[in-house]
C-alpha cells in the first residue's frame, strides 16, 4: 500500500488550482554545463564530497537539526533516471484520479518507510516495485539527497537511481494512472522553474515551485526536489549562483 506524499509549505483551499496561481518575477539561475546531464557525470558527482545548499526558500524544511524531523513520519521516494537515445530522462507517475488524496498529482514513486524496510533506500526501492512494477535488480542507486519536512509532518527522503536497461513497467492501476518520462535537460533548465504564490483566505502568502512539460504540470514537493537536484549539479560543476 502506497501512502501519498504531501507538498510542503502549502495548505490547499477548496477549489485550489495550482496551474492558475500567479507566477512571481525573479532572475533565473545560470544554466548547467551539458556534461551535468550525463549518467557518468552524475555518478561521479555522488561519489565526491560536494558542498552545496538546498533551495533557499525552503531551507528551513531541510535543516537536519530541526527537532520536528525526528518526530515526523518517515517516507522515501525514488528519482529514477533513464538513459534514452535522445538523452537522460526522469520517470514520474501520475496518481489515479479516483484517489481521495492528491488525485491526479505528479510525483516520484515512493511512500512511507515501513518497519520492514532497512532504510530510506530500501523503502524507495520497495515502493517503486509496488507502484510501477520495476524489480530491484533494475535499480542502481547513485545517492541520497537531503530529506524534506512537509507541512503534514512527513520527512521525505529522495533517493536518486538509474533504471537499468531491460526494466519493465507494470503500474498498480488502483493508485497510478500513468507513468511517463521527462527529459532531464528540461527539468534542469532553471528558466523552466516557476515560483507561484497563493493568497489564502487567512491572508497568508504560500509559495510553491512548478515545472511544466507538454501537458504535465509538476509542482509542490516534487518540484522542490527537482530544484534541489539542480543546485546539487550546479555545485558539482562549480557554477556560480548569486543569492536570489
């Protein structure tokens, strides 16, 4: 059974449409060198010790000394990289429309860490098998990114891994409506990262990132993890980033 992962920093009012909220202006971050979008480079980046910082807007949700992290429920997702003839892609799922929570939302395969899981990596691999049918022998783990604390008190650990040639998709249709891939070059293009603001009925401004590709609108926690992966690769390549 897969447990949904909520988006951080956003309380969704009734009738909320994430695609319709205004985009805040801002200077785009610098582009990544082309070599950053290659599997060998990403493997080597995870093998090194890299000093990098998470997305500043949500930095508080990533602090390892945040006492709420120890008290929150633990979850893990897999960011699956797939090598295609046209370049490196990232695999996503779209949740089934009939689900009560986060229906139709785009996410990485993942869910709650169970007591039977050795760690976040084991949970991400298990959930990937349960959700989309990819067997463990086709998942090659590269590394783990900083865990994100969500507003509904989940600590979501992103695990980055390659799906090896020969893997097959067999989605659990009770939970997954669609499995699709997006070019990594699109996701790592900072001009495609949009910051939205929602004004709630309480007068509090809530922000979230989004990335669009074709008919897909990726936002919330998933978009923050994409944004963090950009920061990681930028630091690995020595790309200078000014404070936003």
